[in-house]
């Protein structure tokens, strides 16, 4: 099943480049998230993602992680534990370095393809020659969402989209510190 998060008029039938590494950071001068990504072919691309799109994407990703909202208290503790485990297992790695400054695009849409054990995020933008996609299982998704959560706090974007279990055990990030660069593989 494919679910557009922020659809536009273009077709989703285009083949997508597979992403294997992401470096996500908030860039204050742009007031956007910058996702520097490396494709499976070794190419790099920069995706600029607006707050508006992220405010739509985050709840969709969180809903995939926690589809059953019953037994809220028990699940909150389970998700907090799973998020802390994901945070602890996130290894520091060198950032994706983008050398081709032409390979940049504002993201207009993210298509989600949901499966039982993974989720595909398919990013589309006006300056991308073709969409780019990353497939994540729950642990890498939780790790990336932890990074995005930190960037939201740094950007002083609305934190109301985040459940309480995302903050459990997280180190607080002061809003005016230099961007935190974290890479997810």
C-alpha cells in the first residue's frame, strides 16, 4: 500500500534511486532539514525538507511504529524502551559528504510504502532527475526519528507531533547550539 504524505500532481511510476546512508541536520539559514544522502551507486543528493512536510511525515511514520493505540500506558513504556535501545545502538559514523552541489532539491512529496517489517520513504522534488527512496526496518527508523526529533528541538519547531516516549531518556538539545550531524546507515 502506498500512502502519499504530501502529494503533488506528478506520477509516482518513476523508478527511484536507492539510498543507503543519510545525514540529517537542521540548517537555520534555510529553516529546513537538510538530508545529505548517498545512493547505493555512490552518488550523493541533498534533500531540503520543510517543516510543513515533516509535520505530516512524522505522524505517519510514528503510526506505522505503533499501529494499535489500545493499552496506551503499556505501549508507551514499550515504545520508550524500544526508542532508548535504538538510541543506544546508533553508532557514530562519518557524515555523507556532498560534492556535487547541483544534486539538490526541495522535497515536495514523500510516498510511503508500508509492509509488515519495513517502510519505504520515496522522496520526490522538482529538481530531482528521479525520486530517491530508502527502506527502513523499525530499528533504523527509530534511530532516524530520534535524529529528526533532536533537529525539531534545535529548530524550535512544534514538538506536539512527537509522543512522550520519544523524549524518554533523550539528551536535551539546546535550541541555539550548532547543528548536530548524525548519520544513519
